[in-house]
């Protein structure tokens, strides 16, 4: 569907590739952050405190 819309809009294939790869990178980074940082409020606060203690001795 996305390539069809790009083809109909007359976008060159290089631009379609760049936009597709950029979208993939955004999704992968979001997944990495979501998996690394806890989502519960209390756990997230504990994670940030530990992060700042390690970062600023």
C-alpha cells in the first residue's frame, strides 16, 4: 500500500527507500527504549535514580 501510494505520487524509488528505512529505525529505537526502560511509575523512578548514580559519581 505504501509503495503504491508513493508510485502514484511520483516519488523516486530512492526517496521511498529512505522514508521506509527511517520509519524502520524509528520503530526499532522505540522498541529498544520501551524494552530497556521500565514502564511502571515506581520502577521507572528507581531506574532513573540508578542511572543518574552510575552516570554522576
